């Protein structure tokens, strides 16, 4: 109701299409804790393009992705829910779920405006994990040894 009037999409942090192993996993992606007010052209543009890029990697190359996503900033509210100003995602590209993170591990980090004034190409929003850490105040990948974090978070 409130979402429909607001002009924002019900954006999924974890996309429903990434949790298709069973119906319980899939239904969890529709909980409101996984949903935020997302600008339609972001949700259906670069955010979706990056989701599809990741899914293609998994299905075509049989690799595993470790994905962390979040939001920060504040550009108003929908009901009692804050509309974030920015949406970000960090993806580690691994050979398998058991693969160890090394200095050579490929990292994809993006930080996009939660706005309809947005490029469709997600590559336009690539950044470093370090910059997302500064913006959010989080220490991402904190289980990874410090030397390896320093290496993969800065590029
Ligand atoms: Mn860092
Ligand atoms: Mn870190």
C-alpha cells in the first residue's frame, strides 16, 4: 500500500531469484527485513544487471559468490521505513563455497545512488570495499586475515 503510493519499488536485498533451492528459502526473501524502498530505475537497472551478471557467473562457470549488500544514507521515509540514499554490494568470486579468500580473489564492489537518475551499466558504479567501509562505518570481510583484507579491499 504505502510502497505503491510512494513511487518506490519493494527492492530486494537478496533477490528472490538467488534463493530457489526450496520454497522456504525463497519465501524468506519476501520478508520486510529483506525489502527496502528502492528507486525503480535503480532496481530494474544497474542493480538488476549486477544480479544477473552474478547469476550468470554461477550458472555458466559453476563458481560460487559470497555476496554482502546494504544501504546507507537517508532521503526520506515511506511510512516508517527510511529511504536509503545509496545502495551497495560486495561480491567475492570464489571457485567453490569452501574456497579460501586470498590476495588474488576477485572482488566486485559497487555503490549506487538510490535514484532514477542512474546509468544502466552497473560497471559505472564500481568502487572499492575500503570506500564502502568508510561510507558505512562497517568492517566488511572482517573474518578474512588483515593482510588479505588490506589487499582485496583497496582495489
Ligand atoms: Mn578496509
Ligand atoms: Mn574489512
